[in-house]
């Protein structure tokens, strides 16, 4: 998706566009290139992201 695509997924924290490939599936992780936050892709239709918490730490 391009930077001008209004439907592009955005970081819930800072609003930067997230680069999700067409092969991305629910359960995959996405990192924000701007703020570094990590999100889990909960749903692909519609795209829904939730903050990722590493429970192994």
C-alpha cells in the first residue's frame, strides 16, 4: 500500500503507515517503522491490531 492510501493500516500509537504484505495473516506481528511499537494482527478483514505483549519476559 502506498503512503497516500487512506485505507493503509496505521500504527495505533503514532499514526505511521504500517507495511503489511498481502501474505500477512492473523496472528502475525507488525512493527511500526516510526515508533518501534509491536502489534499483533488480530484480524485481516477488517484489519485490526492489538498491542503485542511478550509474556516470556
